[in-house]
């Protein structure tokens, strides 16, 4: 039995943050029912690339879920959702603040209908504050949080991250964690609660160490942080063939092992030297061999160094393959596929 067997989650969200949040809950055994607008549904359904007429991106985020088509702008749709709320443990929504209230589905209404319900609202900036109703996307949240300004080279502009950190981390993961905590409270005899998840808040909280270092007087700048390029022992180096190798040899024993393996024992004492020459020396050394040639040398060394893989190399990496991380996933539900099944279950 999975940890969330018997838990029903109503997912009213669209796109990435909420879908990832409820995917985590589904993976833990919860029954996740997507409540979608008839005709269009979750916008991600139609985002290319399409496979068998449905987005591969949608399928990746919504496997093992069910879909019910309801028009929540109509009295019948609203009343049907309230019937579903009576059978649910969690409701996740991603509208701007105030939208659920205008639909007649605000927290007070839902809580009265089911006092044990946990409602999770995932938004860009939270339920209050001057930006509460402001539109935004991951790049904007990372910008406001200060994280975007730290990402990129020392002498270059901020660079967007390839992974939507605020969406997935600040919204999806932290939303799921908050829901689990609220469910524990309910199981201990408490009432349900309304969880306010701000993706910007989440991104800011992940900078705890950065803000602490700055408050202690340490300089914190783009491309010049402890783990952002300042030290030669924690950087990415280009190899002879234009590919790259990651070096995370923070501890002295790992740095010493690396220096010995690459034939540069003279650099052992310069691990934390704050001069660019140490980095240049390591750069010149890595440039003498291809990435795979270095892999032949460093794979046998305990020094926290790994090749930077291209996307098409990830699935065949022995660790990724062994863990089954990229096992083929099932498709997401078709729009409204489970409407009859779910509504019959609540006597409709």
C-alpha cells in the first residue's frame, strides 16, 4: 500500500506548478481528479509536441490521473464540484486571488461543505501583498526573488535557468510538502486548512544561505559566489572536444585526489585561492583531453567530478538507468475521460 492510498485530490490547476504538485501526490498513491473546463481543458493538453493528438508534456505531468469536465461558471458545475468536495481530502487550485470567491467556491464555502478538506492555492506572489493579482511566469518570480540575478557569468548578463525552479520547486514541491503537513494535522483530529503557496516566496526561501552569507559581510555577486565560480574546486571546465566536466571537489581530500589524477599536484595548496590564475591553470589542463578521455581517468577517482551529459546521454547513464528514473510513463487522461465514473461515485 502506498502512503496516500485512499486520499482523493481535486486538481483545478493548469500548466506546470499545480500539475507537478499533484503528480507527486499521485506518485505517492493519491487518487488525483483533474477538474477541467469542457472543450479546452488544461492549456498544456495542446502544447507541442503532440503524440496521438495530445501533448507529450501534458502526459508527463498528468499520468495516473483522472479527468472530469465541469464548467465551474455555471450553477450546475459549481454544485457538482461541491458534491465532489464532500468526498475529497485535498483541493489544489492555481487561479489569481479572488477568482475562487467569484465562482462561489472560496475557502469559506469549501470549508463549510467539508471541514476536513485541505485547500492549496498556488500562485506567483501569494494571496496578499501589492503583487498578489499580478501576472507572471517562472522567469519573473526568479527575478523578483534575486535568484535570476545571481545566475550567469561574472562579466555577463543574468541567464535564465533551463529548469523552472520557482514553478517546480517553489510551487510544485513546496505545495506538495505543505499539503502533506496539513493532512497530518487532519489525521490527528484537526480541521482542514487553506495553504497559501507563493512561487516567489519559495524561490526566496531557497536563497537562505545566500542571504545569510551577505548579512555576515561576504560578497555575493553573479559568477563570484562560493558555489558559483569563485573557487577552482567548484566549477565547470571545457574539454578538448568542446564538451564539459563538472568539478565539485569542495573538501580538501577530494581536491587533492583530483589534482593528483590530472597531474597537477602543484595546485593542491591553491584550492581556495581567490585568483583567476588557479582557475586558468585547471582550464588549460582540462583542455588537453576530450571529455570521454577525462572520464576514463576520473571515473576511478573519488573526487566529486562527473561529465556534463547532453540530454540524449542521460537515459543511458548507468546510474539513471539503474534507478529507472526515465522509465516510460503512461499517458495523461483524455479531457473528461472519467466524468461519468467520478460523478456516478457521488450519486450523480
